[in-house]
C-alpha cells in the first residue's frame, strides 16, 4: 500500500510534461501552417494572382415570375478571383447600356437570351461576345445596315426563364433575330423548381400537350446554401479582410466552383427556405438528368418561340455553348432543329480553334469563357 501511495506525487509531473510537449507540437505545427500560407501568398502574387480586395456591390432583385432580375438603371461592381468588372443595366434590368428605341428602316435587331455565359460573367460589357459580334457585324456590312444586339442574359437562368423573358420583351424589342444560348445547366432545369443561385425558379409541366407554368409566384428566398454554410465558420466578421489575401480568394474560388459549400450545407441539412424537391426531379440537390420529360418541355418551348418569331418575320437561332458532358442534349437539339426547322449552331463542336485547346478560352478557376472565349463566340455568331 505504501508503494502505491508513493507514486501519486509523480503523476502531476508526468501530466505537466505531456501538456508541455503537446503545446510545443501545436506551436510547431501552427508555425508550419503559417509559413506555408505565407509562402503560398507570396508565390501566388509572384505568379500574377491577385486578391479580390473589398466586396462586390452588385445586387439581384426578387421577381415573382422570373425568380430574380437585376435592378434597372444601376451601375455596380462585381469582383471575383479572376475579374473586377462593372455591371451596368438598362431600364429593363438587362446588363446593357442600350435601351430599345423606335426601330428605323434598315435597322437589324438581335435579342440574345441566356444565362451567366451569355450575360458575360467576369467580362467587361464591351468585351462580351454580344458586343464584339455587334461591332464585327456592323463592320462586315459596311455600316449600310445598323445592327443592334441586345444582351438579356441573366446568371442562373434556365430554359423556362428564357421563354418567360422572351414572352415579356419580344414585342418591346422587336428583334429580327432571337438567340437562345444553351449551356450546361439550361436543359436540366427546364422542369426543375429549385434555383441554384439566389432564388427559386419557375418551371413547366406538360398537361394535354400544353405547357403549364408552375411554381409562381416564385417563393421568396434570400438565403443560399453557400451563405448558410459560411455561417458555420467565424469568417463573416473578418471576411472583408480575408478578401485581400490571394491565398484565401483562391481557396474560396475553388470551393465555390466545385460546389463544396453547397454539398457541405446539404450534408448537415442546414436551415433554408428551400422547399422539398420531388424524388423524380432530383436526388441530393443535383439537377435533373436529360430525360424524355426535359426533352418534351424543351421541344414545346422551341415550338412556341418559333411560332411567335415567324409571325413577326423574325428568325430563331439556338446557339449551343455546351459542356462536353452534354452530348446527349446537344444531339437532341440538333435533331429537334431539323424537325422544327430552326437554326442551330454548336460553337464548341464546330470551332476548330476551340477544339484544339479549350483550356485557353476559359478562366483558370471557373468554367465561364474568358475574353478569348468570348471573341471566338463572337466570330462564330457574326
């Protein structure tokens, strides 16, 4: 018994030694992490990467039918890891400087409707494919005809929203050519209520061979999954300072592009105002795969657009800017264009320069086109 009691005075000494050793290891590891971050920051700056610095001041307004729109007549700044651009809107909330005026004899007007790629995410307005195409087209025709191209692209929009926007503004803009730009996410959300960004989308269902609009008025939802996920971390108060770090901006850009924040929020079932998604529409928040239902909705939308444009002696063009994974839908569009007799141009399939080195025409950490990509698209469209 005496031998057991003799060991007790040594126990605090052993415990203190373990604590001291743990502290030393923690300090050492902390210094290593700090050194790696510092060296990473220096390396990124040397390689030409820059920090966002400050915050974007662009705003997107709720819309009861379309889901979301830019506010009219505003000038905003959007900052990303690879861009810092002005966003200027016209009186209709399009990212356009021009406003539609009375059409004169000899005027040729184009209305482009699409998502963030059409809008020109990360690109100065005058360098977008729509603006460059307008300049090239006017130069090619020797300015004998005044060609005006209006860009009504809006980030996150689906084919359903394209059609609703077209219905609202077709007569007002009176275009001779209507262009729908089709990209990776557009066909998959033609009958999908959940919006990937900012707000909810309306959607169509087919009843007796006719399109029936559902999900309107669109529910108000000011929160996004990535915003909810950020609240798990104590970054909100210091975020304005972190945005001056190139290392942080790189990590944030990669996280956002890969959807890590969205999946993290879904994993922990964070509180949001997003209503449940039907099992036949999505699984774990993923977009609906190209299917017969999506094809049917798409076809009916194209039929209706084609009918309205023909009644006004206008032309309808589908401009494909597809991801390579969207071969099935791209082929469907090609066949549908032949069946319905509308024009179809798949830029990424038919442009030889793009096919040789597609990585040159996209941002390094984002799938959107950079300025070179917009230049190629403009040449194809002009």
